């Protein structure tokens, strides 16, 4: 997951290779990208947990 995050945000945000460090625009883009990715991952995890709880609350089939 971490390598996908790094790869995605780097590819999306970094396009100026004339300096060794990130420029301000790239830094802001990477920050927003990471926040958005983490929020999405958290929401997916919550939905998965909700689905698991619903499955556990149902009686087993055939009973």
C-alpha cells in the first residue's frame, strides 16, 4: 500500500526535475494527495468493518 501511495503521488505531483528538492507547488500537491489517499483508505476500511459486522450479525445459513 505504501509503495502504491508513493508511486501515485509522485507521478501525479512531481514534474520538475531541474532542482534536487520539491518546489512549493509539488510539496502542496503531495500533501493533498497523501491526505486524500489516507482518507479514502480509512473510509474503505470502515465500510469493510461495517460489512463484516453485518455478516456476523446474521444467523448462519440453514438454521
